[in-house]
């Protein structure tokens, strides 16, 4: 099990790397995260929804992603409300303060899911959540040491040295564990910039104080297979590119992993914007997926996006909730998003109405549009009275329910060439599917991590030869 001294210390990335390393060494391996809190999700072949990070880890493991890899997913909806997804389906929408009442049921789901994977794989690499040393809620935590105890797993503890205080974080986390610290068998220093020899005296002292060896110092790695946390919404260094694509940074933005292929395309400068004055610089505006579509539509009106986008001369592309926003009206009869009946007029770019239903549509899709390969997955509770959820194009307005649609190199090329034609610029002739790029990045990650950890000792800790 991989736990961390904090959120965003690199647990997800380290698990991804270990999954690929184990697989390269001939071990049939699966990732597992008992509970995830994220608005970025994926749908497996059976239509079950789970966290996007476990999907990436499954890809690294070269195994079919499935919901048992992340049996519990919490999707925040705002105002303290959270959608509780259990084994890929909506279980309930509750206030976060109520979640404690469901922990007993969730514990059984976690153990049953782990056992399911145990019967199918030689090894399981478990990812913790946040920090195991939040002593005010440690007795309620079902993501970290509770998992380690109940599946009898040794633990490696990861700390992010780039943010500072790594030694204190490892030392403090270890000693706040009380009897649970016996599960911790190794430390990992992550995101290190500099000469490793400068750390030696500190590592020796840390081991003397705790009795726990440091089994890896992993350098800062610029990996581009797609971010799944909010950090990826911070704009990278602006590139001088042929095409400017701006994503409206709505408050409840979800599945922003959809836009990762643009982030690493040399032809594109991708930015997330909250300033309406940036719109005129764009060649294409994207209205992304939303966990609270009506509220985000109202936010766009309050901020002035609604009127400004109506005057925009470039392409407007809506995905999922963004697609719904581009229709005539959204009606939430059951109050699924806000808690009471709501309706709001949309942009009217498409002639359809969306009604929020109490059943979520989750399924994979693969097909063609004008001979162009399109693939991805649907995750939405709204149904729109349209002929197809795949791709709707009306002049400069484009909408779809399909997440991950830009992963297809053919489709991405089609969209970028539409923009280039509008600008009277030379079109793109060659572009690769994003999965090819993703695979190269995972190989790069696993190679660097392998070179910087004591793998034989880690295998021994994991109980293998």
C-alpha cells in the first residue's frame, strides 16, 4: 500500500509507476483505491463509473479497467452535498456530514472489492487518500490504515520534498500512527530537484530516529499523461501556437481530463478562463462538463459569459453539461442538483431541452462521424430530446455527450483543421491518438522510478520474491 504525508504528494503517480514496473517484471497486477473524491471519472465496459486515476493505473497495469479498482467514489456537488457512487452506480446524494452513517456498509463494499481483485491478480498496489495522520478523523478514515489493517498490507509512505518539510512530515506522520506505524516499512522521497547526495545525512538521521529506511528518492518528473486533480486547471506557461482554445472554468467543472490532449499538442495553446475579456483571443471556446449544470449556467450569466459567447465569432464546443447548456432549456424536475425544482434557459444554440432524471447514463461509446473514428464514454443524469448524443454540429456550434472524444487523433485533427480553415491557415496532415502519447509517458515514468527506488526491497516488503 502507498500512503502519503499529504494530498498531492505523488501517491497516484507512484502507484501508476509501480503498476507498470510490476507488469514489466511479469506480475499480473491491479491498482486499488478504496475511496476516491474526484469529479474526474471513467466508465468501464459494464457501464460502471469510477475514478479516472484508477483508470490510468489500470492502463499502466495493462489490464482492463473495472469498478472494483475504486468501489467508492464521492463526487462533490457544492453546498456540502456529495453524490455517493458505490460500485459504479449512484447510491445516494447526501450531505457530507451524513456520510459517517454509511461507513459500515462502505467497509463491506471495500473488502469485497479487494477480495474480488485478489482472486484475479497476483499483486495489488493500493493507493491511500490524503494523509493517514489526520488525528481528528483517523477513527473515521476508511481509506488508509483501516485498509492496510484489514487486508494485511505493508505500507510505503511518500512525501513531497518540493513543497518543503519532507523529513518532518515523514517523522511526524510515522509517530502519529501509534500502533499502526508497524505497517510502515519504507519511506519514499518524491519530487526532488538537486543532487541526491545532499540528502544522505538527513536520510540516515531519519532512519536512526524511526528505524524505517528510505527506499527511493524520485526526481521531479515532467509527466504529461493527464492530470486528474485541480492543479491541472492552473494554466501552464502560455505557448505561442497556431490555435487558442479556452475552456470556461465553471465552478463545478468535471472531467477536465477531456482536454489533456490539447494541453500537450504543439499546435494548441489551452487555457482555463474566468475572465470574459479573454474570449475574443480564442479560436474555440469549450463549455466543459459540470457536476451542477444549472448553477454553472447561472454563474455564466452572472459573469457575463452568456451574452459574450453569443457574440463570439469562433467555434463553441460543449461537452456533456456544457452541451446541455448550449440547448434551449434545462429542467431539474426532481431537484437532483440543487435540492428543489429548477429550470433555466440555455444558449439556444441547439433546438433541444434537457430534463434531469434520477437515473444516470453511464456507457462507453465507439463509432464514426463522416468516416472519422470517435470513442469515449457518457456520464450524465440529463436526457436531451435529440437524435444522437454522439456529435451535433450546427454551423460553428458543436456539442456532444462523449467524454474523452479528443483522445482520437482523427477527431482532434478534424476539429483543429476546422479552426485553421476559419483562420485561412495551412491544415494539419498528421496527428496521433492521445493513447499513444500516454503510453510513452507511462514508460518514461516507470523507467525513471525504477532507476531511483530499491525495487528488490520493495518486492520483499510486498511479500514476493
